[in-house]
């Protein structure tokens, strides 16, 4: 039954997503804010569909640690729902994406027009400078900037491998960083397959790391906060 429900969900998910991305593509010629409103509604629809068809609830914990307006949020990346789910509970999310993703028709166009931050991971120092410049620009609009410090997806329980991009943003933006723990890999596309396992997907915001720390201290606190909380969510088995 779980497999059948997962298949039904995926069919509806991809069909509806295609209808939105293609059918509303004329909106790409307009301003950014209406595009974000569509993404928020889309994220809420995906979240609702997960609960109704697959028995997967979404719970957001620790909202008191998320500042109003602009924010710098660092989290692990386990599944694509890390992005979809965040649109449902944040008003103006901005994700740091690898360059290869924007070459995907319609998906890439929506990402570019909604002013996500695109990074060329082969660009090294030039890419890092562009990341910082783009992040400063997005902060002027009080957006919630999401970055995956490891730069790629990881399976639940995998050890952390944190890259320097988050440290550069922390230093240059002079903002607190909000660590975010999650357990999406337990329920969305389990074992990189297509099964949606019933239970609760948790997004759990952690206490902010204040600005001004030395790089080594900041990175140690960030990794400890995220990895410890993610391990606890796995142990909970929700």
C-alpha cells in the first residue's frame, strides 16, 4: 500500500508541478514577488498532498529561533523536499543552487527569475566572491537565505563535510546564522528510491550562532549544532 500511495503521489506531484511551471510561465516576464507567492502555495500544496496521500506530516520546530525578515540559514541537504518544504513555511526563501540546476528547462527559469543564488562550484575564489555579493544583494530585500554547507546531498546519518562558503557568508554579512536540522531522508524517496515512508518530516531551527566568532569556532559550533540535532531526530524515529 505504501508503494502504491507513493506512486500516486509522485504522479500528481510531477503533473501538477509541470502544469504550474509551464502553465504559469508567462509570469516569468513579470516581477519577482508574485513568483514567490506561487512557490509558497506550491510548497503548501506538496506538503498537503504528502499528508493526505502518503501519511507524511510536516512539523516545524524552533520557530522562535528564526529572526523576522532577513536570515542566514544553514542546513543539511538530504532530499529535494528540503527546498519544497521550506517554501511552505517561509515567505521569501532564497536558495544557493549549483549552476547545473539552472540549465533544466522551466525549473532553471523559475530559479533565475525568483533570484535564487547560482554558484559555479568550479569557479573557486571568483565563485566565492560572487556568492557573497549576491547574498548581500538578497539581504537588502530581507530574504531568508538558505545554504547547504556541505554543497551536496547526504544520506541520513552521513558524517558532515562542511565547505568554506558558509564561513565567507558569516564573515561578510555580519549576521547570526540559524542552524536547521531535518530528517527528510527518512520519509522522502527513502534509500534514493521513490517510496514516501509514513511518519513526520521535521524541520527544527536551532539557537542562532552570533556574529563575530573566529572562523574555526564558528564552523565547529555550526557543525556540532546541525549534526547533533539531526542525529537526535533520527534517534526519535518520527
